[in-house]
């Protein structure tokens, strides 16, 4: 059974680079990776906040948020 990883981003250049370098580098045999574009899926911002995400891009890996670089705060996406 694979572990869950969720990569939240907003489509900005910083986020796209992080997706290429971080989310796509995860071992898909170990992790079920979901990519969530918060600019297009605003209804999931509350979910990201509940997971501890403060800014995007961020990777939530097994329930632990990791902020990769500061692209945009979640308040800017609301």
C-alpha cells in the first residue's frame, strides 16, 4: 500500500519548477501523489490550510507539510 503525498501549487513559475523537481521525483511505488492546482481548485484551499500549508508550492507527505519555496501565500489565492 502506498503512502499519500499531496503537492499543492498555484501554477506560478516557482510552483511549476517545484512540481518538476520535487513532486515528480517521488517514488511512485511508495507514494500515491496527487497534484492540486489551488488556482483552479479554490475549494481545496481550506483542505490545504487544515493540512498546515501556509504558502505554495508545498508538499504534504504523510500528513506533514513541507514548504518548498515561497511562491504565494494562501490568502492571495482566496
